[in-house]
């Protein structure tokens, strides 16, 4: 919360998802709030740091940001080959937990913010995207197999974190996902032959394991 004063009005911002500037009437005699907060902006961006001017207008900041996935190619020695990074996703959203198949034609990732993240796939040649997991559970991580034909993902806690997997059809659709572990934690990667899934659980100390 940030704010400032203008006569009997305190302006402030609210909420990380959609911040806006509010006016709150406050008595300068008792310093008690005299009524409900009134929105001064629409929350179309992340709006805050209000500064009421003596003449009446209120200055404030408004900005938008996004988290996207970028790629750089490496040579055989592990050095970067590209002069510039390639942007693989776009939009005012959170793209995370990126995983790419070995020939760089398919990308699996999480879209959204906790507690509403879901698993998506993108065909990097055509730009087509599809949602792989359609339920409302929050996903923690996702990975695609080396050949691009299978995806696995983890459902977030609290409590047990199950792992699911599903084959990916040529049109990017998937059949009903199969739960392959009731409480394994977070998917990290697939083995090169696609027979095993590497995971890290949330025990203390942390445990790493393979689903085969």
C-alpha cells in the first residue's frame, strides 16, 4: 500500500492483480475514516504511488508488465550462437516452467499466475497453441518429452502434489490425462528415451526421484 494526503483525502493503491488508486475521506480533526473508499482509476494497469497536487489533480504511475519465454541456441561447446534471443511467447500474461522437445518444434509451459496456472503447448513452426490440462487445479511445473509426443505436469499443494501425463496428438490435442503418481512433487524433465520422468518432491530434505 502506498499513499499520500490531499486535505481530508488519502489516496492509495490496492491488490497485486489489478491495482488502482482510491480516495478515502479522513477527518483532520479525529483522524478517523469518514466513509468508504472511492476508486479514482479503473485498474487497467498496475496503478499506484499517488501524489495529490495542491491544485487538485492527482499524479500517479500506471504500468503493465508481462513474463514471456525466450530462447537462445547453443553450439557444441555450450556457447550462445544467436546474436539476439528469440521470443517464443507473447501477451500480457505469465509464461513459466518452459520445456522444449529436442528438435525445438514444440514448447510446453505454464500460463497464468498462482492459483490459476494451467498447462499449454505451442507449435513453434505454426504458432498454434492449445491447452493440455483443462481442469481448474493450479499447476506447479510441466515438461515435454524429448520427441515431443508426451507431456507431464504437477498439481500444486498444499498437501500432496500429484503428477499427471498425457500423449500429445499431431493436432496438439490430448486424451484424458493419467495420474501417474499421487504424491511425487514437481516434474523436472523426461529421460531422453521418454520412459522416465524426473521429479523433485517437497519433503525435508528434498528428494529427487524417477517415475518409470
